[in-house]
C-alpha cells in the first residue's frame, strides 16, 4: 500500500499514538494514506473508533511481530 | 490535579459516596466494564474526541461533584484532567487506570473463629473476585488466591502467620490463580480438585470430598465438600463449622454457570444436585462466602460479600426454580458472554502456558462473568 507518510509511534503510551496520528494526518491531503506504527495494544480499538468518529477510513491493520501497523486514508 | 488510588476509590464504593466519573476509554471498553458504585455518575467520552479541547463537554460535568477521570492505563486521563484544570475545573485521575482498578485487593475481616483466629475476605473490587485467608495461631490457609500474590504473603507476614495451605475451589476460567505461586514461595501445600486438574503440568495435593485440614494449634477445621456444577471438580469448604466457601457454585444474587469448561449440558444436572440437595442438607446458619460478586448491590455495608445460607435459600432466584427443565434452560441457554480470554486463562492455571505479567493483565481485563441470573 502506498503511504504518503509513515508515522513511527513505537514505544509511546496512550494517548500519544493518537495525538501524533491526528497531527500527522493534518499534514497530508484528503485521499492520501497515513501509515502508523505503534506498540500500544490499546491503539487497535482506539484508532478504529477514532477514524470512525473523525471521518477517516481505517483501510487495514496488522500485527508485525508486536509492531501494530495501521493504514488510514484521510477523509 | 491529583491522583486518586484504586484503594481510595474502593472506599468510596464501600461508603456509597458520590463521584462523577469521566471515563475517557473508547465506548466498547466502557460498555463492557467500568467502575461501579451505587452513587456514581458517569460520562463516557473517548480521549481521542477531546484532543481539540474539553469545552464541548464542560456543561455535562456538574461543578458541585467530585470529578474523577479514568482511562485504561492512566496516560489519557492525566491529559484530560489537565485540560479540565486549565478550563477551571477541579479534576483528579485514577492512578494506574483500569489496570490498577482490576488488580486492587481490599482485605476485609469477615469473622472470628471459635477458638481464636480470624477470617479475612480479599475483595477484588474491580473484577469481582473474592479470596479468603483463615488465620489461627500463627498459621494461615488461603482459598482462591488471585495472581497479586504479594498482597497475600505480605498480609500473612503482617499477621505473623505462616502460610501452610493454599486451596483453589476449582480450576478458574476468569482469573489467573496465585495459588501455585504462593505455595512455591512459602512451601505451603497447593490443593486442587483432581477432577479439574487432569491436565495440569505440576504437582499438587489432591483435594477430595471429606478432606479435613487443620490450621493452627487450636485446630480450625477446613472441611472439603465435593460440589460439582460450575466445573466437574468444584469443591466447597466449611470452615470452623461456620462459613461455607462456595467457590463459583453459589453466589449472593446468582448461581454458577456450568459452561466455562465446555460442558453446560452435562453439568447442569450436577449443579442442580449440588445446590438443591447437597447444599440443602447443610445448616442454614452457615455464612456463605462465594468466590465472586457480580453486582455492587451484593456488597455488605463493610464492603464484604456474604450471607446466611438459609437467607439465600429464601431469596436467591437460582435456588428457587422448582422445575428441573426450567433450571436446565436457565443455566445452559442465553448465557452471558464468556470471560475475556477464558481458554487461555484456564491453560495458564493448568501450567500449560506461562504468559508474562503484561499479557496476564491483559487476559484478565473485564468483569468475571461466572454467574447466571
């Protein structure tokens, strides 16, 4: 998947992964994709709920050996 | 802005104090499990909806009530509490978040033993698990210990009691037992019902019907009563001819569910036999002390959870279903969701897997869900 930007939020605890994701998504254009890497397990539910409430689209997420990766399309 | 500990919140629950809780976890987690208190009010707004500021929710937070912000692990609640303080509100946050809430144990003395000695209940307020310690003449026995083992060993040390026996009434599916760890640490015997222990990977003492164990020189007896139904091995204890430790068979306002080891249909009959015959034959004066509570209304005024067996036979719906078919239906159909990660928890308690502490914590998140009402 072609990401316009990759955010490394590994090692950060809640709420920082989402705080940084929000900032990073502000820096890309509508329709572009942001890739987020985090190790905070709480991010799975929180990012899904956050994208839904903000009108972005969570395209997919995967667990790559403990690193959670998310692809979010800006709404 | 100050931190409030799980212990302080527990006291508010026990004393029925008022508290306004702003829970900033996502909606799913909040709906699944939250801090319960008779006079607590709630507002659930996820922290990620408050990143631009708390102004939109200020008018939903009463200014005249103590305000506690709660999240999963603390971080987000600190952020939101800071924002609220900047907006001119007094706000505290729950130290350690729901993780600490899940792990907090409140020891409550529940009775004296006839020849001296004391009986303590450890109330795991956030998850509804109850453990017990019987102390007599410098010796202690523990029943259904949770994985926060230091709380038990420190408590026994404080009471100058040596832990001699550790029991589990059954193989738990909702929480990780601390029994084996305490036994290893103290040299105590670890007792499990063999019918629940067929797959365990460690040595244990066989807990069987009629076993009698003495604690202290005054000989406080702990008598085992085979009482299958929640699991096939489930065993209750009568302590000092006064207390009935009912495990997950009988609760204050509900009864055990027979399906967590996968056999609701087979065990419904055992459960009925145990509750309607074996328990019926016991003295109604025995004080029932279960391994769980499900709702905050089950707490007594001092925060303990107990009731006379006779009272439960009069008032507990699960003990008053005359029709066997109807009983079977209640305990095997429309059951509540199963506890989080219950299969992995059972495997951990069997010694088959050894997840690290962080993983254990995560497996135990949420309510216990061991009952049917």
